[in-house]
């Protein structure tokens, strides 16, 4: 807690009188004493005195809380204009005590109904003229508009016989976007050459297709073979190592193809597969732009969806973010024949196609294989589909009953069929990535960097 200037721009929307449990407990005690005094008259006078004192203290407490012209408490919720889907988003409530006494507060924030949170009650004690901050985190699992209600503050004086409720602010709509927090985290790590900290592998480059760009200071994680000893010798002193910085071949097209069919509606940890794909697409597009490639997007289902042509201009990432925000799962089977025709018509230059989808059976994959082969004929195609982590967890759980053994047998069959799908794609020269949803972003970045290092794009 710390002192701060008053939040003069805030106004209490309303206030109300509440009676806390302490008052009812005191009344119950006095009434009990009056009942006992009916049988022992000697207790009648003390009971009447206690009743009078309770009435006077309650009136005094009410005067302390309601006797001011200005509101005795101010509160304000602080959060960003957007929330990141699938991430923990911090929310702050700043409270100031303008009463001349130490107040006991209970802060209750009215969060959007989508969170189904009824436990956001925070006790707080503030000295006179002091302020405090309540922090909590919310994790949305669906994109869209979320409406925050008012901030409720319940105030009690040291007597605690009366409670005053303040309500601040009005309804505020906040949009939940694809995970821009994850995107910024990976961007920071990529700029500082620390992607290995989140599981992105350092891929050894085959050949020497890079061109010298400039000399820069050494940072942890740089390849020691790129040290420029001559330039370092001209700058004597500690921690003045310099390295040669090389650039990859630039301006390659990277398209993320997102399936919006019914297979992408399956949830894992509260987040649909479509949202995992959208979050990974945003991060991967940003990494591609940082690597000077051109990032694009194609969404599809039973009919063609949105198309963002590959580009690396300054406004490309916000454009991708807005298009990804609007995507919704469809409930029909995906038409890959239309996808192949659309890509052939709109993507003329050989590109890296990251296809995010999900196949639950080998037969389902084989029905779409001719169209995937058509895509792979003209482009570098990576088919990304998902491992069912709940099914995989059954294989590591000891079987206690016959039903458990039967479930494990089915889980093993399902897992083996997923691996057969990977081999079937590779048999036709199509790259495949089978990944748990939680590791989708890291694994797709690894594949992108692997393709870049091998000179495939």
C-alpha cells in the first residue's frame, strides 16, 4: 500500500446501507439476555442498558460511514483494452480510503459471465488517506466480447456494526483477441536470441547460404563461431565481444492454412483446437516477419474463408490479428478440393504452407490425400494435426479393472493410427507434424526454422 493522489475523476454510481453479521450477533445476544431477564428480573436493567448502547453505537457507526458529503472510498478497475485468449490476464482494482479512520473493505469485482467466477471477493484494510491495489488474473478460453460490470466496495468502520456498499463505474466491453501476450513473449525471445528458453531448438544450418549483414555485440546464445576477433580487438575492455550477424534469404512466402471445420471444435484444457491453431498462427507469422519473410493467411471449411495475401509491410501483423479474431468454428465437414483450387488460384509463388487441421482416422486422411498431394506438388506443405493428450494419458495409467484394460487397448490403437497417418503423409513427400495442443506453437516454430536452415524455402 502507498499514498497516492485521489482519483478525482471517479464517481460512485450508487451506495447502499448493509447490515453485517456482527450487528445481528450483537442483537441476538441482547435479545437472549432480555429473554433470560424474564425469569431473572435482576438482569432486565443491564439488558436494557446494553440495548441502548447498541442502538447508540449503531447510530454512531452509520454517522461515520454516511455523514460525509463526498464518498469516503474511491475505486477503479485497471485492465488493458484487450484480453489475450488462453493466457492469464492481470486485472487490478485500485482503492483509496478517504475516511478519517482505518477502514475494513471487501472488494467485489463484477467479471464477465463467461468466466463463471464467484470467488472474487478480496478483503482489504486501509489506513486513513491510504490506497491499495487488488490484483487477480483471468484466463479467457473463447474469443469475442466480454462485459465487465461495476466494482463493488463494502466498507466498515472499526465498530463494524454498519456496512456501506459503494458501486463504481459502469459496464465496460473488452474484446478477447488471439494470444498477443504469447506473441510478444516469443518476439522478445527471438529478438534477444533466447528462443531456446521456451523449447525452440537451435538448428544447425546446412551449407552457407547466409549473407553478412552487420557486426553487433555478443549476447548469450550466439554461435561462438561467428565471433569477429579483429573487430573485438579494436574495442578493448571487458564484455566487448562482437559477432558477425548474418541474414537468412528474405522475402519467402509463409502461409498458415487454418481448418475451421467441425474437427477443430474439440476442446483441450478449455481451449478449442481452432484457438490453439489461431494462437500458433499469430506467433509464427510474427516470427516469419521478424525473419524478413512474408506472412499470409487462408481460412477454410466447407467453403472458402478469409484470405490475407502474404506480405511483410508494417501493417501486416495487425491485419492478421483482426482477421484471426473473427474466425469461428463451422459445423460441417471441410472441403479440401475447394482449398486446393483456391490455393492454386491465389498463391502463384512457391510457398511454405502450414496446414492446421485434425484427422481422427486414417480413412479420413486418405479421403483428402489427393488434394494434399496437389498442394504439395507446387508448395512446401506441412500438415499439422493434434495428438489427443487425454488418450495418451490412458497409456501411462495402470489398469485396475477389465474396463481400464479395454480402454487402454483402444487408446493404444488410436495412438498407433495417428502415427500411421504421419507415415502415410511422408510416403507421398508431405511433411507432417503430430503435436500435443499445448506444444503446438513451439513445435511449429521449430519446423519453420528447420525448413529455413535446410534451405527448403
